[in-house]
C-alpha cells in the first residue's frame, strides 16, 4: 500500500521538495533550543525524546492536511492568530523558566535517572510536541508550501507523502543536534558556563515567542 502511494508522487517532485525541506529544517528554530535544553538538563536520550515529540506533531499536521484542516485553520484569521499567540506564550514561558536557571547539575549518563526517567521523558516529549503543534510556521509549511508542489491531479496521499518527507527531514536534523548537544553536555562540567548556556537558550526561546507575537506570518 505504501509503495503504491509513493509511486503516485513524481520522483522529481519529491526530490525538489526534499531539497527545500532540507533548507527549511537547517534554519535553527525553537525546537533546536528545546533539544539543547533537554540534552543539557537530562542527557542525550531526553533530547532524542524531544525530537520525537516534534516528529509526532509534524505527523499530526501531515494527517490534518489530508483532511483539509490546516487549510481551514490558515483561512481563518481568528483561529490562526489564536494558535500563533498560544505558541508565542508557550515559548516565552519555557524561555523565562530557562533564564531563571540558578543551579546546574551535569546530565547523568543515559539511563542513570531511573526513578524519574518516565517523568522526564514524558516532559521532554510533551515540550517538543506542544512547541511544534503551536508553531504557526509549521502550519504554513503544510497549508501553503506543500500545495505549491502539487497539481490539480494530485491526491490527498500525495500531500501526505510530502508532509512525511518534511517531518523526517526535521527529525533527522534534530537527531543530529541531540547527538551533538548530548556529547557537549557530558563534557561541560563548569556549572557557570552550563548555566549561562541554558539562560542564553531561554533568552532565544523568549525572543522567538516575542517574534511570533509581533510578526504575523503572511498566509
């Protein structure tokens, strides 16, 4: 069944969109900062879980695009602004929490925090999920960018395949960040440096949130 769906999408179209997706995901955004946070505070495994949360959100948006929900959301200024404001508020909230970091303990080796493992993993996943579900720029990719690569004869499954390409490209990008930040987190033993890195990341998250509040993406 999957092979039949993939064959319906032109290889040239998939490759062209994959190239664009690679450029889009290469631009650091809130998800990268959240992966950094998870890697520094909870270790590489938690950072990967955050990336999985973002991947899940992308798959949800890809599925919603088949039902036309993303196009409906973008067409309604009120609903779109509600998502934008909610996303901005969430990023500012996370950013403020990071900027208030006072003490830092280097992330333990993966699997070392057994008692709190399920709690921290769930938190890491939810942070990645919510940040991407409430990111209006992600919505615009599925509602406005992907349709540019479709034709009048394209089916809903064609849109889903391109959505899947974008989701996987984003996940692979975040996976690389998780591995790099995870390795860096285990090397940083200076509490002051690590604390400043986390506070700086919190400042960037807050700026992303303020940017969403001030700048209304064209759609």
